[in-house]
């Protein structure tokens, strides 16, 4: 009995928290190898959502489908939102609602009019507009970022950069 209890205490905290079932594994490697050694390399295409995408939906309304392809991997991210997205709790601390959540999805089809991405599986979470975005996620075999590749130099801002390398030793 003590052994079973010990195993449960060790294994339960180690369970991963996933936005949806991990059907992506190590990616397909469909985009080959990537080596970034200079400034200015753009890895992802991003577009804002134009309307609400509810949990359970497979169609995601976007501003543009340029750069998105059927079979491609996409990151849905709630980057911001309306004033209702952040509210004060009774204790005076901020409680985040919706902002910051994300999930990966596979694109089944791309519709140009109206612009939308059809996903292979339903969304696990809802995404609101304005504030949510869809970002392409390249699936490289290996990624190497050299020391001569600065991150947003002099711009004073961050960004979402996503890739899904199939090599478990991608650097």
C-alpha cells in the first residue's frame, strides 16, 4: 500500500497539461532544416481573428489566410482582449480570464472568402476578437540559431516565434 501511495504522489504531479491531445508528436519535418545566422529572418505568419471562435468549433475566422496551408500546423493564441479580459478579484489582485491561453491545431482547409481556417479537430478553448491571433508553426527537421541572430534589436518589443522541430536535439 505504501508503494502504491508513493507512486501516485510521484506520478500525479508529472502529468502534462495540454491544450488538446498531443497528436503532433515531434512534428512532420515538412519544412526541412533551418539555420538562422543573420537578423531579419521571419519564421511565422500571423493574422488576427476577426470574430469569436468558440470552444468546440472547427472554423476560425481570420483577417487573412496568406501564408496558411492545408496540412500546416497553427498556434492559436489569446494575446490580448477587451477590458473584460482582466478583472479585479475580491482580494484586489488581478485575475486573468482568457488572455495568454493557446493551443496547437492542424489546418484541414483554407477558405479565401470569407477568410477562415478549418481545423482537423475542434478547438479546446474559445478565442475572442480583438485580441486573438493565428500563427503558422513551421515543422523543421532541425533548428540552429547562431549568435549573429539578434532578437528584435532596438525595437524594445517581444514577439511570438513558434516552430515544431522533429529533431529532439534541435538547438
